[in-house]
């Protein structure tokens, strides 16, 4: 297993600053995970109150993004980190950006949950939302765990899951479009499900991005836009 060796510092405060940056990113990750879980549960249960809770908590995600970004910027200015330390700061900054976007997707799902709840009844496509939702939640949890443990191998193991999510999304689109053609009265409701599925698929993309940053952090390799199997 890859092990990240951060540079040794005379200043223990520098080590503490780096650890705090990592901890705050993982704190944000935990909050975003709850947002996604609640949004998906709101869709499945038709729970508009839970969906509203997701919308209210989005501001906390945004505040964390701004705060962590400021902390990273100040750390670079004060310490001028190099090598693995600089990769650490850069990886955290990029992951925070992806986590904020996951929060945005959870917000979109919550809005769709409210609309679907108002329309009443279980819409076509709920099974696909549940299935894909479970997939991306696992991807997100595994990506954050890989970051917490600086485990590049675990991060790489998550990447193929994004391809499965993409294939399931395309399959769901074909099925739902066919359903709308057969029953035009369903178009409005099914479109809301399609937007929900698209948001779920995008969460998988962001989880993949976090895994790519783990590999960058541990191995010093930028694997974005490349085919990597190990």
C-alpha cells in the first residue's frame, strides 16, 4: 500500500496546520454525505420536510468551502510549502471544490423531491434513483476514506465504479424516455426523475475526482483525463 510521507518540519505548528486542513475537509465531507443521504431519502419517501432541511443546511456547506479555501491560501502564503506538503494543500483545495459541488447536486435532488412530493404518488424511475443513489453514496464514502488514510490503491479501486454509474444512467434515460413516449401525461413527473438521476450521476463524477486527488497526493501523479488501472 502507498504511504504518504509528508515533509518533516521544525515547526510543529506547521504539522498541526496541515492536519487541521485535512480534518476540516473531512468534516465537510461528512456533512455533504449526510446532505446526499437526506436528499435521496426525501425523494424515496416523498418527504418534503426532509428536503427542506437539506436546502437549509446547504449554507453550512458553502461556508465551510470558503473557510477552508481561506485557510489553504494563508497556509501557502505563510509556510510556502513544497513537495508533498504543497500537494496536500492543493489536493485539499480541489477536493473541497468537488465537495461543494456535491452539496449543490444534493440541493438539486432536494428540490426535485419537493416537486415530486407535491405531485403525489411514486413516480416511474424511483427504483433507478434508489439503485444509483446507493452506488454514488458508497463511492463518496470510499473516496473520503481513501483520502483520510492516504490510500492510493483504495482510491484507484473506486474509479471503475463511475463507469458503472454512467452506464446505469444511460440505461435509465432510455427506459424513461420510452415511458414518456408511451404515456405523455407522465412527462412532467418523469422529467423531474431524470433531473434527479442526472444529479446523482454527477455526484459519482465528483467522488471520482476526489479519488484522483488521492492518487495525486500520494503518488505525485496527475491521472485526470487518463485511463488508469493500477
